[in-house]
C-alpha cells in the first residue's frame, strides 16, 4: 500500500462545487434579505440577484446531473451502511481521543459513508425541496388565478424557507468539518487542486501510472 | 390648445349646418335612405374648422344663462338631449348591481351631509340654472348650464340659486359683473379649471372631499401629476374621462377596480378611464426581472397603489376629520370662524366654522390600502344601522384576493361626527340652507333643522337626534406621481410596511411563520453551539493529530 496524490475531483467537479458554493451563498444572503432578516440590499436588487442566481444554479445542476450519470460518478453518492457507524462514532467520540479517522479514501470511492449519505440527502431531499418550491414561486404568475393559490403560495414559501434553514445548517457543519484535520487548507486543497492523498494498492498504482498518468503524481 | 378645442366644437357645428345647406340647394333632394346608415368608426377629431367668436348667434347681449344655452343649442341641436342623460344633470345614479339609488340628489356624505333640500346652495354645482327646490324642471333644455364646463375665459362663476339666510348671503357679495357674451364667444373643450370648479372644491372647499383633487391641479408641475403636468403632457380631465354624447367614462359610482382588457384593438378607443386603457396590461417595460415581476403585480395591485405614494400633495390640504358636534357656537348671536391650519402653499384654512364645526386637515397623506372589487355600498337615508356599531360606514366596500375582480387600492378615509336620528338609527336630511329660521346656517338649531329636513321629504324622524362617528372611503386615483417617485418594493415588502395587516396574501418580506423562523433559527443556533462544543472538546482532549477525515 502506497499513499499517492491522486486526482479525485476533476475540473468540472471543482467548478461545480465552487460555482454552487458562490451561488448558494448569494441565494442565502439575498433570500434571507427578502425574507426580512436583514435590509442590506435593496429589495429590487435582491430579487434580481436571487432570481438570476437561482437560474444559474439550476443550469449548473442540469449539467452536474448529466455529468454524474454520463461519467458514472453518481456511484460515489450511493449510500452504504458499511462503516457508517464507525464514522459517526469517530466524530462523536474518537476524534476527542485523537483516534485516526476510520475511513480510507479510495479514488473510486471518495466520500466516507457519512459524507455520501449527507450529500445524497442534500441532492435528493433538500435541493429538490428548494428548487421545486422556488420554481413554483417564480411561476406564480401562471397559476395565481387558481383557487387557493394564495394559500398554496404560503405553503410553498414555508417549505422554501424551511429548506433554506436546513441547507444553512448543512453548510455550517460542512465548513466545520473542514477544520477537523491537520489544517483547514488540507481539507480545502483537494477541491482546489483536485488532488488528494489516497492509499493505493500496488495494482491500482500500476494501473493509474500506466493508463491514467495525469491522475497521479 | 384653447384655440384648437374651440375650433373643434365649431367644426362639429359647421359640419352639421353645411350638411343641411347642401341638401337644400340640390333640388330635387334625393329620397332619404329608408333606414339610417349604420355608424362607422372615425378617428379622433382633428383640425379646427370653426371659430365661436365669429358666430352670428353669439354677437348679442345675453340676459341670462338660459339665453346663452338657447344660442348653443341652435347649432348643437342634440347636445341638450345628450346632456340631460348624464349625472351632472340628473344628480342621480342607479347602481346596476346593488340596485341602490345614488347620486347627489339622494345621498348623504360625511362632509356637508345632504344636498337634498339644500339645493339653493349645493346646486351651484349642478350643471344647470336655478335648481333651488323640488320644482326644478329637469326636462327643460335651456336650464342646462353649458358655460360652467365650456367657459375658456376663466371669468364665469355661479352663485347660489336661492338667497339663503342673511348670515350666509354676505359670502357672495361684491363679485365682478359677468359678461355672458364674452364668455359665450370664448367657449371650448373643458379645461382642468372648469371641471375643478366643482370637483376640486367638493365638500365645501379646496380638496376638502377627495384628497386627490385640488386646485393645485389647475396648473400642476410634473411632480404633482405626471399626466396633467402643465409643461408636459398637460392632460385635461377628459383625456382620461373620455366623453361621448356628454357621457363620461370613470365614476366613483362605477369603478373598474381591475381592467383586464387593456388598450383594446390597435387604435381602438375604449370609453373607460382606467390606466390600462392607455398603458396596457404589461405597463412596465419587460427589460428586467424586477419589471417582469412588477407586471405580474398588476393582477393584485391597482396602478394607483404604487404610483400615488401620497395624496393631498401640491400644497393643498384635504380634510380628514370633521366634527359637527361643535357646530353652532356663536359670538354675540353671530356665527364665526377660526383660522388655524397653514397649508403647504401658505394659505390659512378654517379649523372652525359655526355653521359646520371643527375640521382637521392633512397633507401628503399615506393612503389606507384594501382589497376593492369596485363595488361601493352606501348608507342612504333609508338604511337603518346599529348605533352601537360605530363608526358607521357611509360607504363600504368589499373585495378579496379570491374574487379575481379585486385589487389592492389606496383610499382616503374620512372620519366625521355627524348628526343622526338616534331613535331610528338612520342618517338625516338636515335643512341647512334657506331663508327661514329653521335653516341651520343662520338659525344654528340642529334639532329644528333636522325636523324640517326630514319632514320636507316625508321621512320618518324619531325627533331624537345625536351625533355618530362615521367613516367614508374615497378611492385615490389622481395625483399620479412621476415613475421615479413610485413606491419601492420595501414600502410594502417589510414588516411594518404600507400593507401591514392587509389580508388574503402571502407577502414576502412582510409575512413570516413565526414558528418556522423560530425553529429554523434555533436549529442554526443549536448547530453553532454543537460546533463550538465539539471544537472546544477537541481542543482540550485531542493531543494526537492523526485525523484524516473529510469535509
């Protein structure tokens, strides 16, 4: 077993991540402003930014879904119970004892079970909640004449706001997790350079060196 | 403009005359068509083909108003019949939907109360001559007052049709003599000042009643009204209140709260006074997300709501409260008045008059907002109400998000303590104007005035009068500000914004689920505390640094 620097986040994936980050921060900031939590932006500007950021994020998501399925990378997000408990135990106990993280990153499986589950829930629960309600809200002009439309809109707004709170909680934990290693930068770096330290079997190492030389260094 | 409008009328007149002459010259005349030709749609009238100063019939001294009217009708042969159908003449309006009999002839407002029985004074604003009591002949065309609307000299005026109590008659002394021939030869389409003679002074003074109609609109700057702007569009009232056969579009008795037709077909003239009839159904240029959203707003929000941010602007105050309870005080047996409100243009307004009571004024007022479907219901002389349920609404309206006919409209709210029949729970007709001692304006005895006012019209009166708090609602639609002064989003999309308390909608920025917000904020707070706790425990326990986790 050798630990090598392997490309685990390709260029598109990095672009997706950081693009998504910027847009979510923007949406969060403008959205909570529209909600009335702060008054740092003119409402008109906030509406415009919120709408355009939402469109941009939807387009980005369209590309990411296409990418996930055409590159088979969706498999990284498949949930698994194997090792989940040990990761949970690590974060709630072992980390305080200075234990080593129980998960070994593989280049074909870059997320630990807790991460995979968290990201999957984000993708299939929280994000759809917010984009489905958001699109319904944007298209209100089409269905405003329907019976009970204003009551339905209120529910849509509630779900939209609730999902925003949940995503904020996710983001806070997500950022905190970056501090749980040697350094903040160590965790952020792979999403910048694409390369992370991964333990490879001799076969994997040989394969990558021979067939995917750009993925290993 | 005056020349143009004058000649327009003349053109119409000459057209009729020359048509008749031509028919007479070419004998034998062709047989008249068996059926009148169906009307065709013409473009708006242009050009000027006649000059009223040259009309022979107008080169004579006129003894009185009706003599002028006779001269007018000698050319404008159908104008009399047309005119007698309109509300300026009938002072009567039957609402199609509620069946209520409305109009000044019947209604009681919470300003000077009832015109009925007081026509000697109030019918100064009737577009006719001499209505002072029930004997007025509504079928006599020569009783129509053409000049009050068509005088373009600004010198025409009217005085009460009856003398009134000597105490009041002094108001109308020392007026300059009226040159009817001069006025008659200088007629034209009505200018803002013509309509404003009555409509700017409704309720007994400048802007007293409507709040959005004041003498400031005679020559307004752009900031006061973007359409009537004297240096800009310079619209007369009839630019929007389109007129056909002396019937006008747009009335408080028949409000289109939501126009869904817009401009109509290309070039089509829709005889309505709605904003949409010119500006269409997507009035904001679709060049931004925000404007797209604004165009969506028009389904729920009347144009007036955003584009008339305040009313009673331009330096003329409107009355917001009137207290009849204090009326009738005299000094040495004489009525008096007190000044005490200096309005924006520097004019000092009365705050008390013996004949009317105390007044409270307001300027640059933020309207009240409510869903409005265009339908007003009036408390008439026949309506019985519960005196315990004050304030009593002189006119009330309905509307909601759900009926799709309603929009959020701005209103002026007028609050008045006014005389009522406490025994029967009704409004009253008070005899205010008259030469007799029963007339309140001079006699100062409200009980006697009501007794007579009710008896004159055979109305049931308990003999027990008092004062009740009343409210009336006035939709705001004039004094449209330039677009840069329109409301901004935050004026409504905020917790204590203008639409605070308005129901039936979820308004982002105003509305929250307190429950959801608390749970959400609590979750965020709990997360932060957990993170902090986790980090602290890590700091004090974790010596080794072998972590290899993932974000």
